[in-house]
C-alpha cells in the first residue's frame, strides 16, 4: 500500500510541517524521512531545544529546517494574514498570541505555502489540530463539513476504508436564521461517503461504497435508516462514477451469499470495501473491532474536506505511526 504513496511523493516533491518539533517520536520519523529523501520535513520549535532533543535521542536531523515562531522573519506578515482570514473575529493581538503556539503557526505555514501539508497531535488534542485548520485553511469549495476516514490494511487481504469514525458525532440539518434547511443531514453524510471514496482511490483501491445501517433496503425502520438511504441517493448524484449502494446491513455489504438474498443485483452488496457509518458511535466501534479482532492496521483519522492535507496523530502514537501518517498526509495533496 505504501509503495503507491511513495511513488506519488517521488513524482511530486513535497514538504510536511510537524508542529511538535522537540518530541522524540517526531524527531525519529523526521530523521527517517530525511534519510529516505522523498518527503521534506519541517520542524516547528525552538532551534536549540529541537537540536538538543535530537542529540539526546541520537536522531540525525542535520539539514532539516527548524522554524521557531519567536524568531521567524515573516512573523508580522503571518499575523497580518491571519487577521485578514479571521475577518474581525480576532484582534491583531489575539492572532499574534495564537501564532506563538506551534499548532496555529504550523497551520499558517501551510496557508502561506511554506509547507504543503501538516501533521500534528502528538501532544495536542484533536480539537487543537482541527480548530486552526478550520479557521485558517478552511473547507474546500463545495464542502459543507470536515470529516475523517480510516484506512485499514492487513497483508494478504483487501484494504478497507471507513468513515466517519472520529470527527462528526452525528448529522443534523443546517438551518438559516429563518429556520429554513440550507444543508440536509443526508447531504453531509453523502459528502463523507464521496470524500472517503476519493481518499480510498489514492491508496490504490477501487472503492465500492456501502452506506451502513441496521436495515437493508427498507427491512427496518426508525433510527438512522432514512438518513443512510437518503445519503446514498445524494452520494450517487455527487459521484456517478463510483459504485455506491445503501442502506445496507454489514453482512449484506460484505457477504455475497447474504447479498444474493437481501439485495440481488447490487454492484456493491457482497463486495463493499468502503464503509460509511451513520454516526460516530457506530464508526468508532466498527473500525476498532476490525483493528483489534480482525488484525487490521488502522491509519487515521485522515481528515477530509479541508483545502490542504492536515492530519491528527493520537497522543499515544509511536514513531512508526508518525512516519506512516506523514507519508499518507503528504500524498493526499
């Protein structure tokens, strides 16, 4: 799986900024990336602190760019740009204070084109990684929300994609001030499905997308059945070139035998590899079952819908996970 991503990076030289430069896991991953030569890391932090941390841990970061918010020569230009982006929602002083923090500073490095992508969260919470991205990078044209997916991989088996398992608790209609529906919950879930399918393609998958439910084609009622059904119809409109079906129970989505009984003739049922959950409870539980009982490696959450590739690490991550997530993040550009 990673060979395909590495080929993308070899053909398209890119830079990735790490917001937690002195962290030993980041240093190990950056050192390895430097040695590999197909992705250029940038470390955010005090230069001496980062170098001393690397020396203590024995990681070679010679030649890797280290940028300190306190001494960055274009800092005032960055402040002015952030004030403009926040459009009266933050004062100049508030922007200056936030940009002294590595999560905001790193995000602005991406916004200003110094780096192509960002990976953070080794010490920050998910919210502290996502919030600056929403405020400064913002959603790409046509996107109504930021969501996420996980890529699950096990040697000798098919790679899977699952979304959204980490960001959106549930899906509600967006209303204007007069109470009129501007964006439906189904349209939002449909976006999750389409963005997850697009991400799956980057990993070399031929996505067959199943919008999951406890119902298959009307066999059950209530709960999120209607949401999954309506999201399926909308996703099919948004991505007519992708095989999409729903609402499907998981067994109908993956078992050809069950599919023949419950939804014969479907291009997806019995062969799905991209699974869209109707709420975070189902998604988070689902991918962790696959990870822990199925023996899959889970990569993510991979953030979807942003104008630039920005991803979040688990605070319990190790250096190998940082290294792999860096490759994934940069290849999404």
